[in-house]
């Protein structure tokens, strides 16, 4: 089985079929299988998270009473602070509700 490994040193291509020691060859194939399974699970979880985020956003859009106005605080020179929006959903640290929600990107 041909495997490409990307790391900080670059890309290295391996052929596990050329490993002569059976124990190491079997170990490599098992690890490859586990990594593949975990990648599928990770992709599935990311898909599910995105779906829940979209559902939450749809529900929140219907709840005008939940909208919080942004308050701009002046900078040292008296001008407004420049806020850079973050990608994804975040929970405000000042929330008094359940703190089990975490930032998801």
C-alpha cells in the first residue's frame, strides 16, 4: 500500500508492501486503517457540527429579543475600537447560561 506522509520536513512517500518484517508491515496496515477510520469520523463530526450551527442560527434569527447590541468602547485616542469578527460561532464569556457550549470552527 502506498502512503504519503506530510510533515514539517515535507512530503515522503512509502510503500508498505516493501516492508520485509511481517510484524512491522502488519502494524503499519493496522495504523493506516485506524487513521482512515478516524478521518471518516472527523469528517462526519464536522458535517454534524455545521448542521447544528445552521439550525441554531435559523432558530436565533427568529428570536429578535435575543439580539445583543454591540457596545463600542473608545480607544486611547478617543476613536471607536475596531472589532474583527471571528469565523464560526462563539459563546460570550459574560453569559450566565449553561457554559457547556464551546467555540466551534
